[in-house]
C-alpha cells in the first residue's frame, strides 16, 4: 500500500489545495490528477487497511473537482433559482421537486425523480463543464448531497455542497441590498418584505450549517439588520 502514496511534498500539495479556496484552477487540476493516480493504485487492494484511504482520497478528489470546474458557484445559482421560484408566479419544473428539503431521505428521492429538471436548470445557469460533470456524475452527486457521512469533517463535500443553499441566498440578498443602497433605500413595501424574509431564511440556513463561522453569521446579520429596521418602519 505504501507504494501508492506519492512523495511527501506532493501529498502535502494535494491536501493544501484541497483546503484552500483561492488557488488557480490549474493547481486544483494537478492535485486532482495526483488523487486519481493514488486511487488507481489503491483500487486493486482489498485489504481492510486500504478502505479508509480510498474513502479519504475519493472525498478529496470530489472537492477538488468542484473547485477546478468551478461547480460551486453553479450549484449556488441552482439553489437560489429553486428558492426564488417557489415565491414566484412563473411556471417551472423546480416547483415540482423539493430539492431544498432538509429531510435527506426526501431530498434523495426528489433528486432521483427530478434529474431531468435539475440538468435542464443547470444547462440554463452554468457552463459546459458543469453540464458535462453532472450528466456524467449525477448519481454520485445525489449520494453526496443526500447522505450525511459518519465522523466526517465539515470539509466533506456533503456539508460543503449543502452549505451552498445558504451561500447562494446570501449573495442574492447582498445584490438586492446593494441595489437598495443605490436608490438610497427607497423601495416598495413588497420589496422590503421579500428581502427581510430572505434574510431570515438565510440566517437560519447558516445557523444549521457547519460551513459558516460565528464571524460569518455576525457579519451577515449586520447586513440584514438595516433591512429589518426599514421593514418594521414600513409596517
């Protein structure tokens, strides 16, 4: 098994890029290639000792794939579109499936049944790389997002992907607040009501996710505080 593990400097490089969110795409590709080579070497090994290592590097590679293909912003846009369409009069297949359900069993079933809707939406929101990835790896994606791993760190793809529900909503709220700032906070009652509700939902989402630090949550609460004050003044 030791022959499968690369030199220490290469292994450290893989783990560093796995944890770092600000590397060039090429660095993530190099690290993912090292992971693939390690997994190819480990694949024939059936011993008990090899299994934890296989799982670890599969997790690392999956996270690296999301970084090198810039899949996280794409998935965040999907979650935001799904959230917003529930409060819209527009027709959409996104209304037919509970993609944002907190119950993981329900979530799994909804993604399985809603595959065509998911891929159709991804195609409209994201680039070719994202569409190719999800088409090829859809079952793996569904398993990851709907199965909470045991004794896993918050860096595990399950937690990172689900946190994008909060992240996408956060970014949408920031865009809307910036728009209000440009208008010197002059907006309709309906607009303030909608943003205030989005703030409440996003804060609850962040509280339930391990991916956000206390400082992250406090910073976002401050952004929403003025909106909440303006909303109450309109009542």
